[in-house]
C-alpha cells in the first residue's frame, strides 16, 4: 500500500513545491519592480531639481498691498519675501540701525521708522541711510505717507547693543515691550515715499535678502536612487542565496 501512495505523495509534494516557488518568484519580481520604480522616481526628482536650478528665476513685477501677502497676526510667509509691496500710514517712531549690510556689500547705518498702517498695527520700514535723514523735510506724525518697497524677513543677528533710540537689528520683536500695536513680522525696504505734497527724494537701500540654498540636495536624490536599486538587487539575489544554503546543508548531511 505504501508503495502505491509514495509516488502520489511525492507528486503532490513536488506540485506544492513548484507552486511555492512560483509564488515566491512573483513576490520577488514584484518587490524588485517596486524598488526599481522608486529608483527611477528619485532619478526623475533629481533631474527636475537640476532643471529648476538651471532655469532663470521668474521675476514677479506685481506690486501687492501689504495685507495681500502677510498679516500682523503671524510670521512672514516665505513666499512673501522679496515681493514688492505698497502701504500707507503715519511714521510714529524713528530708529538708528547701525552696521547694516546692503546687497552691494556696503556697511552703513540705516534709518528705520515704524509705520502705523491702521489703528492696531504697524510695520518697520527701512527709509535709507541714517546720514541722509536730514536731507529731506521732516515728516510729522500727522502726515500720511505712501510707501512702496520690498518685503524682507526680520534679521536675527545683532549688530550692536539695543536701546530706545537704536535697534540692534531690524526686527519688530525688539519693540514689543515698548509698543501696544500689533507688529508685522519682517520689514519693508522702501524704494519710494510720497506725501500729499509730492515724492520724498533721497537715496534708497537695497536690503540683502536671505538665499535659500540646499547644498547636496541633488546628490541626496541620487543616493536614494542607489539605495532603492541596491535593494532590488538584494531581493533578486536572496532566493539564490537561500537555495545555496539549502544545497550546502544537503551536501554536508550526505
């Protein structure tokens, strides 16, 4: 009886082994295909990044109203940095900001004023050089001024000591203890100012804006490509490695 059932059992076992190998091969190929696809996806991301870095930046020539791009309740949005803005209000305080660096590399003292734009809020405005603060008529607090300028983020590095008439950096947070107004994060580097009587003529400053640079980001994507494709190779090689171990054990036992 056993002589009859033995071939049948062997046939069933062999069939199960083939089915198991088939499904194992399907799983291995599926995993390898996923890893290879992930590698190609990371390669595409790297190529897109490289192309975007090589492309010239798109200049936004639109002039926004201040409240279109930011508000006094929160931090300055990243997308607002470098945008041209317009605002109006009354200068209620003036400060000296020493040792400031412009985009041309020059270091000088700046005149910074606090512009109250409504009953509850105000923003810092870089008007120009401190040395030229007297070359144009003094603006009384009662005079409404219209300004246009470039939106810049608050500075974080102190240039000098802070005091009531001097700012250690151009940052509205330095004034929170001395003002009851809501202060906008960031400041406006003015390119023009005008009163009802006409435009105020004086030298203007182009404040240095931070550059967003992520060194090695392209190569980070390339490293992911290598990792994913290496995983694909491991998955394809694993069944052969396991089979080799089984063959070695069988050879040893024999």
